[in-house]
C-alpha cells in the first residue's frame, strides 16, 4: 500500500520543522543580523503548517492547484519582506530549497525500506518545491522592483527644488532629463512658489541637463511662457558651449528668452533688473 | 570604402529607454575619442530620433555601429521602426512642420547635427533613419 504523503507530513510536522530549522541555522547564509532566530522559527512554522494543511496525495502533482493558495500567499509575503529587508536572492532561494532538503530527509527516514516509493515521492516533491522556489524568486524580484519604483518617484520629487535666493528671485536647478511628467512637476512647483513668495524673477538652471533636444527645449519654452503669464521674468542659465552649438544647429529659437552661461551671471542680471548692486564693504578695504 | 568595426543594438519600447540609449551612444563616442561638441551633437540627434520612434511608432530598434573610412572613424546609428511611415518626406524635412504638435525640428535639426543623413519610409510599413557622424566631422 502506498504511503500517504499528507498523512506522513501531518504526523511528522515537528520533526520536519526541527530538521529544517537545523539546516537553516547551520547554513552559512544565515542572516541573524537581519532576522532573529525566533522570527525565523515562527515564519518557518507558519509555512510548514500551511503546507501540511494543503498538501494531499492528489494535488502533489498539480503544482498550480488552488489548494496551494495559502502556501503561495505565505511564500510571497516572506520573499517580499525579505527583498525589502535586504536579503540576497541566494539567501532567499536557499530558504525554500533547504525545506526541500529537510522534506527529502524525512522521506528517507520513513521510507528507507521501500526505495521505489521513496524515489517517486521525492521526485513529486522536488517538482512541487521547485515551483515554490520559482514563485519565491518571482515575488522577490517584484519586491525589489517595488523598491526601485519608489526610489524613482522619490528622486523626481526631490530633484526639483525651487529655492528663493533673494527677495523676489527664485532659482530652480534642473538635474537630469526633462521629460513630460518632470516638466509638469517643475512647472507646478515653480508657478506655486512664484505665487507664494511674490517673486518676479525665476532662474532656470540647466547645468545638470545632459542633452537639450527639441522636446526638452519645447518644455523649457512652455515653462518660460507660463512664468511670463504669471507676471514674472524667466532667465535660463547653465548653457554649456556644446549645448549652445547643438541648440543652434537644431534650429531652436531661444532668442526671446534671456539666457546666461552661468548661474552667477544670471543672478547678476536679476540684480540689475531689480536695481540692486552688490558692493564690497568699505571697512573691509582697510585691511589691504 | 566604409568598414564596420563594431555593432550593438538595443530595442526602444518605452520612454525610459531614451536615457539608456543616449548613454550607450555617448559611451561609444567617448571610446572612439570624439570631442565633446560632436558627442553632444550626436547624442542630441539620437535623442531626437528615439523620441520620434516612441511618439509615432511606439517601438523600434537602434543599431549602433563604429565605422571607419580610411583614417577617419565615426559612428553610424540606424533607427528603424514599423510605425505608420511618413507620407511626404520633403514636408517632414521642413523646419517647423510637425504632425505631432512638437516644434517640428526633430528631423531637419538632426540632419544639421550630423554629417550624413538618410531617411527611407514606406507608409504603413515603417521608417528607417540612418545617421553618421565622423569623429572630427
């Protein structure tokens, strides 16, 4: 009579768990700096329980069976949280593969007198747990992608600061590429800040923009036009020599926009528009 | 006699591909020792054409080749897509003409930025643009 794998699993749950934990603890990839042993044990116990509950002799060959939904869910949660905690893919992979080893060890103990059955069951288990392994990787990568996506959003958020550098003068250093969504953020921030501070001059610095193609230029022109509608003047600074040549060859007309090579000269221009002058203090001259 | 020294291709499918493609072109340009002005011109031209692919054809492919002719070396870029094609190339090459509400400088501007420019397009089948920039051109 064939051995019931589900029965076997249910009866030997604690042996399996102990074996598995033992394997994880002795493995050199154990990260006790990222996770305590207690946490590891709770996590592993949850997974073994779910597996024992859902595994039957029928569905062992049907890896996509909905019976395993609970196991899948626990696995996804584990690998997702591991991805965020900074586990490497190898460590996460070994976690699930060491369960496979523990399971096979258990089978070996129980079925040592029946090699054919042992082989058959091991193979079925192998297939099932490999599938779990693949799933773990998929969710692990998804977890990492989520991290990247969040960082991308954060970058576009923090990379468009509007700074008030003088009474009535705003500066906006643009770093990176100006695409449509970025322009939208830049424009919104700038226009809002103009209202908030009552500024009349805005300096857009494009030193950090690697290439100015016609789309970037179009976005710049739009931003300048919108600023003008708000009654403020706009100066574009940070135009490098090679950018200047490229813009001319492309045929982009920036002649009705005030442009300067450096932020310093843009600020100087802004001062003169406000009839301000920067003077060296008299008393300091005595030091010479 | 034009000789191809190295070949590299990448596919363009989304807006996030513009920057990696530009960086790839720039890398190659730096490798053959192209000056900063020509580098910027070539990278800007590439940027224009990649944006055209994304805007009009959704996806396409870029082929980056290092070529040499006698002592002169340069970079040849081929942008191919299976988009709607261009009905009137002469019109599309005019400054300020655009069917996509842009400045209309992409194609004519690109032509001015590079040494050799070739465009082939069949309506309904797609467009192939080939540009070449010499190292000291």
